[in-house]
C-alpha cells in the first residue's frame, strides 16, 4: 500500500510537530521576555540569558541529534514492515546520550566562568551568565532524554504525543517563570534571573517524566536497557558522528554571531538576543513541515517509494514557503509591538528594529533549508548534510561576517551573513536530492 502524502496527512504530522517544536524557543523567549522586564539590571540579565541560551543550544544540538538518527532508522524499518528488529535500539541510544550529558555537566560546571569569557562576557553580564548556567545545566539530561523519545515517536509516524508533552512543559515553564522571577508578595521572594533558570529545569524534568510515560503506555518501544547492542547501533553512531561534525559547524556560526554581538556592547547583545530568539521561533515553526519531511521521507525510502518521495519534496517546498511568507507578513504587521514585549530600553529597541526586517525577509529562504534538512535526516544521508553545512559556514558565513564587521556594519553584518548562510545551506540540498532520486523514481 502506498504511503499517504496528502495535504491532510502531511498536516496531521506537521501541525503537532510544529506545536511541539515551537516549545523549545518559547522556553527561551519566555525567559527573555520576563527577565528583560525585571526591576533592575534587566539589560544585563537579558544579555546573560542570550549568551547561556546560545551555549546550551550548542550542547543540545550536538547531542540532540539522536532524535534525527532514531527517527530515521525507526521510520525506515516501519516503511519496510520490520519494526520488531530495532525495538531495543531507542533505549540503547537514550542510555548512550544521557550518559554523555552527565559527563558534560561534570566537564563544564567548574569552568563556566572561562566558557562565557569566550563569548566576550565580562563584569555583571559574566556573573549573571555563570549563575544562570549553573542552574540551567541540570535540566540538560532531561532535555536529551525527551528529545530521544520524540525521535522514537517520529519514527513511528506519531507527532501527537510529543505535542502534548511539549505543551505541558511550555505551560509549566511560563507559569513558573512568572512566579519565581517576580515572586508572590507575602509567599515567594522574587528570584529574578535565578528564578527563570529554576523554572526551565523543572519544566524539562516534567517533560522527561511524561515522555517516558507516553512511550511506555502508547507504543511497543521499551525503555528497559538490553544487550547485546542492536545491529543498527553502528549506523546510529555513524549518523551521530556526521551530525556531530555538522552541528559543530552550525555552532561555529552561532558562536561567532553571539561573540561579535557581545563585543559591540550590552545594548547590541540584548537586541541580538531578542532577534535571534525570534529567528529560532520562526525556524521551529517551519520545523513542523521539516518534521513531516523527516518522518515521511524515511518511511518512503524504507519502502522504496521513490516517485512519491519526489512528489513529497515538491509539496513540502510549496507548503513551507507559504508558511515562511506568512511568518514574514505577520512579523511585519506586528513589527513594533513585538520589540516592546521584550524590553522598554529605547537603545535596545532601536538596534533591534534596525535589523528585525532581515530576520523576517529570510524566513521563506529558511523554510527551504530546514525542510530539506528534515528530508535528508529522514533518508539517513547525514554525510551530505555535514558537507553542505561545513561549506556554508566556513566558505560563506565566516568570511562574510568578518568582511562586513570590518566595515563596521555591527548587527547588520551578523544578519546579512546569516541570510547568505541559509541560502548556501538550502539550495545545494535540493540539487543533491534531485540528482539522486529523480533517476531512481524513473527506474521505479
């Protein structure tokens, strides 16, 4: 039986994935919005949230690639009707990745001061960054556990339960942010920046608990660790290694963007924090369709349904670009109110408004890059993703950023370089995909 790739079915996967994906940037945006409006040192606190979020995003994206690897393998086995052969793989993958996360906590916690100096943080911003990180980092293993479970659900063609889990975590984080940051007079003393960190950790813990519950109750995938390792563990590790190198390149981009913004001063890093978190929000909205591409492409590839795979890619490009244009239009209509949600500092708002239009303009381009990221992850072709991102980062983003920075473009330099980086990520993947699968679809 052919796999269903109708508009209705794609959206049945994409919309819940969109909602669950948006929860991640919303957690950071909530911290930024609430911290940016505390009674004192709001700009420095907002800057600290931006720096720490960048570093944590790097760690999560490096190790969180388990979601894509698990999803790819599981979906391909679903497509081939051989799921029983890899039922023990997710538990083994979760064990490996959570063990690494504990080692990372032990390796970074004592050196937090040194780490954030590398981001050009100093003085009060550095102190706040260290304090915030030393609380937030304890949510790291829970986040990776949840991400890995989401990968298993995606492979099973199910985005509904990840959506429920994400909604629970997001609502918990927002409520606790308000309560812990601002306090409740007579009951809870305001904790300011530390309150935002504790809120995030509690929300991440709760999401991990619900992830385990739904996986055990609603699927045939066990969480009990068993040996020997599944025969696909070598392919899983190879995928992770390729995605690891790719993610290092991704985080070189984010590191330089954050470090350059920080070097311009507190006003600029605060404006950058707002803009980049909104960029992440747009990325995760589009990730709904990227997730549908990931889920369905893996199943189609496993079932060798190559003509449908080509049709799927064409549909996702169309749907994704429409979403990207809508994001840009809505952002344009709400251009000034959006800035006021995060800060009342006129200097920060000035710098933010100067570059927010670039964030909006690149949204349709982002959709192409992110959707084909998802498709290639579903296909398990991580080597191609690695090579394209290495080229985009080191041959496009870094040279353009240094060149425009030398011309004193400041935040313009960062976001123009990001736009060209997105173009260099997306269009080569379309070429590679068509080169491989158009001939196969004709043979098939």
